[in-house]
C-alpha cells in the first residue's frame, strides 16, 4: 500500500496505525462511493484524503467515474472496510469508532488547484494564482477530463469544491464551473470566499443544483475581514451576500475560523447571520504551517491569555439557532 501513498501524504499516513483493527462494529461505505481528487489527479476513496491517503488510480487514466471504485486496489480497501478491519483507515479521526459512515449518493471532492484571489494569513504566506505554464496546462487538462466524466455519470452524485484554492477564482476549476450540466440527482456544494459569485453565477448552468453554498468570511466587520481575508474587500463581500440572498435557493452557511484576531468580531458575525438569516459555522484555527506565530493566534490553547474570554463567548452562543460548532 505504501507505494500508493502520494509523497506529500506520507506524513499523514505515518501518523496513524495502519494495521488491522478489532472491536469496531460500525459500518462505512465511503470506499464504495466517495473520492477525493488532489492536484496530481490522485483518487483517494474516502470523503477526506487525510483519513485514507491511498491513491487507487489517477483521474487521467480512467474513462468512466465508476472505474474509481471498480479496480483491484479499490476492491482490496472495500473488502477490508466491509469486513470491519479498517487496516488503512485513520479510525481515531474519521468518526467510525462512534458512528456508521454511510452515504446514499456518490461523492466527489475536487481539490485540484490551490489558486486563489486572496492570501488569507491562516492559509498561505503569499498569493498563489496559476495562469500559465506546464503545471497549469496539466491541471487544466485533468479538470476538462473530470468534467467529461462527471457529465457522463448517471447515478445520484454530490460534487464538492473545494478544500484548497478557490473554485470561483482558479482558472483550473473554471471548465468544471462553466461546463457542468444540470441533471436530476446532481448536487453541488461550494466552499468559497464568495467574492466572485455575482460575477460567475449567471454564466453557470447548474445554479439550481447548488444545494449547499459555504462562504468563508472569518469576520463580522470590515476591519477584521480585510485583515484576515487578505485581498478581500468588505463592500464586495456584502455585494455578493446580497446577490446570494436575492438570487439563490441554496442552503447558505457563513464560515468563521475562530482565532485571536477575530474573537472581538464574533458578535458582529452573529448579527450578520441574523440579518441575512444564513447559517453560521464556527471552527477552530489549525496549524497549516504558514503562520509565523501560530501559538499567539491559537486561542483554543488553554494557556492562551484570551482562552477564558473565548470560552465565555462560545458559551453565550452555544444554543444559537443559526450556529453550528465544528470540533469545538
Ligand atoms: C482553504 S479554503 C478553500 C476554499 C475557499 N477558498 C474558502 O476560503 O472557503 C477551505 C477552508 O479552510 C479554512 N481555513 C483557512 N485557513 C485555515 C486554518 N489555518 N485552519 C483551519 N481552517 C482554515 C477557510 O476559511 C475555508 O473555510
Ligand atoms: S472508516 Fe473512516 S477512514 Fe475508513 S473509509 Fe470510512 S470514513 Fe474513511
Ligand atoms: S480564500 Fe480560501 S483558499 Fe484563498 S487564501 Fe483564503 S482560505 Fe485560502
């Protein structure tokens, strides 16, 4: 199996025990239906490529989406998970110890490019935006191929983009964005900074298929927003939120990665949710190895001076009907 772990995933692979487990009686069908596709076209058959970082094939090498789940390596993993051995699974992270992991429709998480119009300090040290060159062309070719596979797939499916880069800003995602065809049993979930929604949505054919629209904003006021979403303008965000409110039927969630510099903005974030009647999702900041001093931003650490204020604030909003707390 080790030979099928992408090099950059070896660290994650080695973090967990990759031996046969016992005593887990819950069931999981992700290896039969889910895939996460990375920048090199590696296909990892779980909803999170960090949990099962084994590439069963490359997107360039297949002619139908079904081939992702129907090949010898995929079948080996499926057999292992079906028999509840979970040999290669990160069972302490993925939730299988606590509950079944069952999805009804196929699920494709597309993470094929890091390009973005912003440079949020929690995510990257400087702006990444590919517009040409060998890598750009190779990645674009992969997305064009993926587009063809997705448009020809006739079973119920959810497409999610993206966990890296911005699906609306990246020119590598653009063929998917503009070329995906509407059809029955086809749901799309976008995770985006939302700043290009108003510009690009009218050009897309799948507006009605966008079931979930997750917009990361990390703030409730101009000053905090323009600091933490570097390159983003508050007026542009509001313009796009207004567009969404007036033109879209998707379930909208505004996302907030809680850290030292936006704790004081939380009240305004909640006020914004109430004004638009959007859902809100608060998540802890993680160390992505890009912040010069992660510890000073990490108010989740009990030794951080702002930790008690954070706890009090979170308790205040714990039962708010529009708020959902992720891993907090
Ligand atoms: C990398 S972004 C890609 C999608 C899109 N560009 C966006 O911002 O929503 C995915 C999510 O990661 C979040 N994020 C960024 N830096 C983070 C960090 N250090 N810890 C946890 N989440 C982070 C973003 O706020 C966003 O919700
Ligand atoms: S058991 Fe966990 S790691 Fe394994 S496939 Fe299911 S969700 Fe993924
Ligand atoms: S908008 Fe998303 S991808 Fe872009 S820099 Fe910010 S968190 Fe990263």
